[in-house]
C-alpha cells in the first residue's frame, strides 16, 4: 500500500489510548514517524510497539502538557532526540462532570489547563519548527464545544475556547502554508464515555439519540486525521469538522 505521508513526522499528545492511539496507528500506516506523548509510559510503550510493528518509527515522551516547564523540556528533548515535527495533534484532554456550583477553582482550572492551555503551550513550542509550505495542526475539540449537557460546564467551556484558538491560529499560519483545524468527535466509546457505554440503560438512551444508531469507531477519527494531514487538504484550514453520526443535525 502506498504510504502517502512517508517522510513526515508527527507529535501526538494523549497518544496512550482512545482517539490519540487511533490517530497514531492511522498515521503509522501512512509511514509517519511518531513522537507519542502522554503521562502514561506503559501505555505509550504499547502504542509505540504497535506502530513499529506497522512499519513506522515511534518514540515515547512522558510529559504533562498542561505544565509550561514540562512542555519546554519536551521541546528541547524533541529537538535533540527526535528532530523537527511536521504535524502536531493536540489530543490530550479530560472531563470532570459536576454541577458548576460544585466546582472548586482548582478543579475548573485543571480542566482548562488540560484541554485548552496545553494546546496554547504545545502550539507555541512546536509550530515554529514547521517548514515553510507545509505544516499541520489538528486540535481535538468536541461536539460539547457546539452544544452541551448538564454537568459539562468546564468541559464545554474549554472545548468552545479551543474552536476560537484554532480559527485565530489558522489565520496566523495560512501565509506560511500551514493549516490548523479542529476535529469535534461526538459519541465514541472511549475511556471518557466508558460509564455510559457499560450501563445498559444509559447506553440504550444514548443510542436512541444518535441518528446512525451506533457509537463512532475510533479508526474513523484516525482516517479523518490522515486526510487533514495530506497535501490535498492544504486548502482546509480554520475550520472544525464534526464527526458525530448526525448527533448535531437532529
């Protein structure tokens, strides 16, 4: 099979599981050299092993991307041990479900730091490495950035903010031939939605709300990420691609 992105390199945060792992494996199949980042070394090593088995070159970097000093250290390590990156996928995220009035400031800030501030830190550190004429930033937002549900105040606020950051950065980078886009997944059976997926009653209710009648498949997000990284997607920038089985179209 032709490897359409062979020779490119990608840094993926939150790469140890779920959507991050799926995007890593999709890019590995296209010949992309991978820098896999999260706080979980054991899981990262497993993903790296799978990527190497698929014919890719993959390295593991344990980092808390919500902490400025950690991102600056990662920037230096990537420069010295991995080399320049062409693709940056900001996938690290967390959700804390509770009523707004029950949040502590520390809890609120933790969600914001992980979901939004980390993207600022990573883009500031790695976008300058992109070569003139090609570069890809993909930020993982959510349908909760477009609509919301009870007990999603912090998560929705962070993901909505990410949409605005993406639009502004896309305009800043467009003259360089660098694109910046969001992917907004809907109902995917990731670890974040595990409680719903495993609860028979909640799962049935959720399935009834999805027009296509199923959870999303992780490799569908992987395929979308690959497309956005292709040269043919160079005219796609500053936008958000919703992948939700029709959930928002109801």
